[in-house]
């Protein structure tokens, strides 16, 4: 991530909305303890974030590689979004994060979890980019945010987003596609 953008995001994370524990969400139903584990950031500092036990492979390494960026991404989603359900790094272009707030939005304890998605622009240049969340319910429309962004696309939310997908897209100034990838939100059958 470009150092100037990273410094801005980290400052916003530290000065702005602080990461709150997942249990702070009003009226939320907490997930079973087996669903989350503490992220072991480099230096042993978790910074209030956890990772879903079923997060896709590679998520923990991305979170550990840049804890400040992970905290900034969680803060973009808002208070309570502190449980990582997936992260993917796309070369030097961008990083997608998905977060859960520990609540359930319906009767299905696995699928009915509110999810937030953010796609960070790590290139240091304003690019046409976007993030889209798709849940497992065919009747639910996708949520998305596409445009020209220097820092990030999103946040976007799905009330029943666990076991869905986060789509990330980015072009260069000439329209060449740089990122065109899907990330699983949690690992589900």
C-alpha cells in the first residue's frame, strides 16, 4: 500500500472510530466461540480483531503482514466489524477485506451474518475500481460500490453475507484490467 495512503488510513483508524469488540453490537447474537479465533499479529498484538475459524486460507497471513491496514479496513466498516471472514491481496494493486460484526440477521446461524466488504487501493494512484458482495440467497440483490477511488471502494454490506463472495475489480488509466477476482466470505460447503 502506498505509504501516504497507508498513513492517512492508519491515522483515521487511530483518531476516528475505534475498533469495538464484536459483542458491542446492539441486539446482536454472539457466534459460538468455535467460530472465531484470535489473529496473532506480528509482535503478538491483536488490536481487538479476530478471525473466523473458517476464513479462507491465506487470510491470517494478510492480516499479520499489515496489522495497521487491517485495523483501518475494519474501521471503514464501522463499529463492531472486528471479525475477519476473509482477506485477499492482489499483487501491488489492492487488498480486499471482509468483516463480520458477530451478529446474526436471521434464523440461519451460519448464513445470516451481516458482512462488510472493502477493497483497498494499494497502488497509490486513483483507479476505476469496485467491490461487490453477493450472498447465498438468490432473491437478495448484490451490493456494490464502483467508481474512481484513490483509497478504497466500499464499504458494502450484506445482511446474510456469510458463505457468499466478495468480487474485486480494478482498471488502469487505459482500461486494462488489473484485478478481476472473487474471494470467498468464510469457507462453506
